[in-house]
């Protein structure tokens, strides 16, 4: 299996990467994933990774991070199409959007799957935030949810922290506007005066 995970929403893309690694460790009995950063590798070492045979039974999981940020590695991988025939599970992980005309992108798309994580729009953000509350014993009113998403924006790292803070504050029950006003600052860190 070959997968490219990319996009500007690094919270959800990292969450997805963790899901895949955990799945393969649990289901495929992979002891660990080899995570390879572009800064630490050249194309000969990448080829070596694909030719390495594990002494353990089962598939290997290799995660390549930031290959697309290195022109030399990206071109080297695109020029080494044998990697798509490997029995390993390969994840390419990028924290930015990728040009869909890039030869390596096209090769991965033909041989595997692409998962793109763009920033959430307002509606998707509200649904995502509500889902975080549903996993706890705390509810949030509709108006408090709208205020929260307005103040925080689509930075899911910050949103997750603010939701955790609100849940801790209101251990059970329902979060109201007054709770959000008291505990959450706007995106710039300014305190908003409510009249």
C-alpha cells in the first residue's frame, strides 16, 4: 500500500498518520514504523530502504517525511518507479499542499492513494468541534460553539486545546457563551470586550 498524506491542515494529517501507524502495529504486527525525514536521507539511502529485507515476518511500514520539499529526493523517487512494486506499506507525509502535476505525485496517485487535508471551512469546523465535545461528558450550546469557532478560527491545534480547557472547566453539563467568553481569547490573543 502506498499513501500520500498531505495538506495545510497538519493537525488532521498528523492524526491520520498516527491512525495508520497504530493500525499497522496492531493489525499487521509491525513492531515499529521506520520514519525517514528528507533532511537525513539521500536517494541512495532511499533505494536501500526499499531493498532491505526484514528478518521479521510481515510487512514493513516506512514513512517518508518531507520528500517533496527536497527537489533532489523528489526527482530521484520519481525516477525510481520500482518503489511502487514493494511489499512494504509506504506513507509519504507532507505538511503542505502538493502540486498535482508533480511527477512523483502522479506516480503515487497511479499506484496508491492520496489523502489531502485542507483547512476546514466554518461548517466543517463546527462539526469537528462538536465531535470533540461528543467524546466527553460535556455538551456545548449552539451559540457557544459559534462563538468558539469565531474566536479560535481553523487552527485545530489551538481548537483542541481550547476544547480541552473548556471541558476541564465544566467537568459535566453544558458549556455556555459565558464560559467561552471567560476562557477563550480571539485568534490574535486579544481579550474581546462583550457588552
